[in-house]
C-alpha cells in the first residue's frame, strides 16, 4: 500500500503526570503506537482544550490540523482510522458519530460506556456502517498473558475448572481483568452472573462512579467458573489464578507467572519491551483494513462479553439474585442504587 490511512484522534489530554493532567493521556500512547506501523498519517486531532492540544503537538513534533469540535473534524477530514481517548461517558456518542461519518476503524479507550444499552448501541452502529470497532484492552498483547492462554489450551494444568482475579474495581480496572479471564477461556460466552457490591462514599474514576468493594461470580457456557473480588481487602495472593484438574497457574505480574502440578512451583518470566503491547494493538487494528477476514484481538465482540458481566454484577446486586445472560437490563444498576440511596453516601448516612 503506497498511500497511508488517514488517522485522527479525539481527545488528546495532557501527558500523564504533567501539569493539567487528569488521567493517563492515552492519546500519547495511541499516536506513537499507530505511527510505528508506518501505515498511517495523523491528519487531525479534536481537543477543545487548546493548551492540551498544543502540548500534544509539541511533545510529538507534529503539525496536524486542530479542531475543537470532533464532529467538524470527522466531516472535514474524513479519516479512515480514529482513536477515541476521552472519558467513558463520552465514548458512546463519539463512537457512533465516527461510524456514521464513515470511519473504517474506530479504536476506543476502555471501559466501553456508562450503560449496557450504550455498549450495545456502539457495536450495532459500527456494524450497521461497516466500521471495525475495537477497545483498548491492550494487555491481550502482553506475552505473559498469551503464554498463559496457550498453556491452558495445551492442557498444561489439565481441564480448566476455575479462574480467579483481584483488582481495585469492577469498571475501570475490572474491565481489563474480566476481559483477560475471557481471553484465557478462549472467548467462551458467560451463562450467568451473581454478585454484590458495597459503596459507602462517592468514588469516581474519570467521571464514572465505582464501587468500593465487590464480588463477582459467574459461569461460562463450557462449565468453567469465574471469580473476581475488588476493592477493600481484595487480595488473593496473586493477580490471576487458574485452577485445573492437574495443576494451578498463578499470574504474579505483567511479566511473570508460576505453574505447579502435584509437587513444586516453576516460575516463568517474559521479557517484553515497554510499550510493545500498544504497538501490537495498533498493528492489529490496522490489519483489519488490509485483511477483511481478520478479527482484531481487541474486537468489540470480545469487549462486549466481559463488559456484560460488569453490568450484570451491578444488576445482581440490585435485585439480590442471579442474573441469567444475555442481560436484558440496559441501564446501570449501580447508578440506580446510588440515586435511590440503596448504596452510596445516602445510605451511609442512614447506617
């Protein structure tokens, strides 16, 4: 291909840790990752904060067009690929606008959206307009997690029985780990979810409300059980634990896991260049445009399955019972419970 794909970014933010930064500034990861493919040209950025836009072009030594209005950018620049690097409550409208504008590949930050209904609408809109939609669960491209998935597929610990995980929360961090649990289990759909959450004070991450403690238990259609604990006292002694009938794998970090059969543990460590998972993610997104049969490892198809478990856990907590999938409730039951005072600051004041 001699002509490069027209690439644009919605939401640059400030570089992580710099003055004015309110998040990780993921556009500062997206751009160099896509640039590393050698197949894109950054033609425009949409960023209403002029200081953030200026910081972006200065940091990366580039001269794209700058728009305050992302819709105007989509109309005038007609990009082939768009990165969406904004807070979760903006994702749905931006993804759908990009698809409707004819963007061929949309790479959006996680978590998907604030309600389950919006998550489904994003995918449906992308499909209706022929857009390839991906979400930045970039850890799928870390070698250690791929090695664990391959070990499970080979039967290194026998038939898989259960997968466990722990993390700070269900939504912002949990979206990565639930996605990873599905990745380990060969993208098998889930059958049911039962869960509970605790919220006593308002806790927001990038504008989205989060629980302070949570428990999520679910079953995949192949019979494997999944568990994830979050927040307060959530440690399980490792990041992920995969239990088979003939052994156990414990993921210790994003570089190392250990495996045991009937006797001793064996540690396995993986050397991977920093930022490599982002480069691999970008290349995977671009490949979709060059091979119509390719489904990216970060496909929205996979993101929907793990995200459904998050919203089903909220809903299970609300109805105090098991939720059979597919999840019919399209709202966000955590926000519903906060509003009615079932959880959150209103309830805390009554205790």
